[in-house]
C-alpha cells in the first residue's frame, strides 16, 4: 500500500509539472511535411523581464540584442546579420500619427509591416504634443499616468482592437520579398494581469492579458507565450525569443484583454507597446 501511494504521488507531481509548462508556453503542432517538425524542432531561447522602472528590464533587453547579433542595422538595405529596432520616436517627435492599417512606415527601411483588425495603428506619446497623445486620442486622461515609455517619447498601439500582427520582408524591397527573422521581442507598458497562458478559448488561465504568438512561413504556430506582468501604473515588461535560424515570418501580439479606451482596472487590462527588436530579415528560400 505504501509503495502504491508513493507511485501515485509521483504521477500527480509529474502531471502538475506538465500542466504548468503547457499553461506558460505553447509550441506549434507540426506536420511531417513542414520544416519545423517535432523531430528537428529546437526550442528558442526565451528572454523576459518585468518591473517598475526602465532599469528593471534594461539588462534583459541588452542581452536580447546581443543574442540577435550586432549591429543594429537601422535603415540600411538588406544585411547578412545583425538586427533591426523600432522605437516609434522619430528622433524625439511628440506628434500623434493618424491610425492606419497596414502600417508601412518601416516596410522598406526595416522590413516590417504591421496590421490590425481594428481601425489602425498609431505612434503617440502617452499625453502631450500637438494632438494630446493617447490621453486625447482615446479621451481618457488616465492614460497620461498608466503608460510609460522605455525609449522616449512615443508608444505604439492599435486603435479599435487589442491585436497587432507583424510580417517581415527584405529591407529595401518595399514589401516585394517576404522574409523570416530569427527572433522578435517587444517592450510593453502596464501589463497588470498575472502570468498565465493568455487570452482566447481553451488556453488555460484566462487571467493573463498579453501574449505573443510566432508563426512560420506556412502560417503554422511555432511558439506562443504570455508576457510577464508588472502590476502597477506605468510599469514595464519585455518578452522576446531567439531561434537558432530565421524561421519566424509573422507575429501576432495581443495587448491587454480589451482595446484601448476604457479605464484600466481589475477587469480591464489596457496595455501599450514600445520598442520592437527583431533579427535581420532573411529572404525566404
């Protein structure tokens, strides 16, 4: 009887561990015809941090940059290695851009296109500037205090939705040559909801609000995870992954459990984005 009880305890512990792992991160389902089969799939390196200040996540962001590789290629044409970054700041601009989709500001220069099922995507400060920033755009003065930038002075948000999708192209091709990247990471502000498996049906703990999903060129999910929470107004979070090779063709980012507009409270977690950092886009073979 004692032996059976001991074995039963071991089985329960193993089941609990597997359940927790499944709630936190998701790997795609792979077909034998796809390059990312279960047999040859290698899990990416994961970088994540959260806290009340820029310093709370700075070292992790720097480690992530190093993992993607040097240099930051800026607006250069296609390169063999390195990375691309978007900080939405336009050299210190404090204007609020009209919401548009697709958002192609960096399509040719940095090889990325962003879309949303909502009205559009905008670059804006939390408040201030000639148009009043997010606080004025959404007619919610509280946004002036609940959002903080990682790199001053603007943030990036979808309007009319909490979903942003990104696709990658060879820089300099103006979107004519699809590409893949080895990694993608982003900074978030005001992720209040606790860790879990993220929003959506059959995804486990629905208390988590913010999630990043990664897809290959065939549109198959290859990795998915929640963004770590940092409860409290203006706090910052970072999440990013790096694969051994360029296999990410598209990302889907779910920010918060509701589109921007309402107040941030225990039931409604509104979230904005800051810096995007990703590997140098490589053309599809």
